C-alpha cells in the first residue's frame, strides 16, 4: 500500500461526501447545515456536517483531481 493508493482512497471518500444530497439524505436524518448554524458547530456531528458541506462546495477541484487520477491510471496501467 503506497502513498498513491492512500491518496486515491481519500479522493474516493471526498467523492462520496460530495454527492450526498441535503434534501433527500441529510435533512431527514437531522444532518442539515441549518440545524447547526448556531454555537453547536464545535461538536463532532457539527464538524462532520461542516466537512460534508466543504466537499460539496469544492466539486470543481474534485472533478479536476478525478480527471488527473484517471489519466494517471490510464498512462501507468
């Protein structure tokens, strides 16, 4: 297990967080950002919600990183 495999795993995790839909998945389970806009963002649940929304905000860089990863896999075999 090399560094490339570890980075690819983190990229897959970021992709998984980026595609979560707030209306269909997060809000019915109590994980919407509007519920944690107060002072409760210091909790673990608030930090995870912040991470989910940060990855959703950075979708364009994720697309670029996915493209680079695919091209590298095609070149290296």
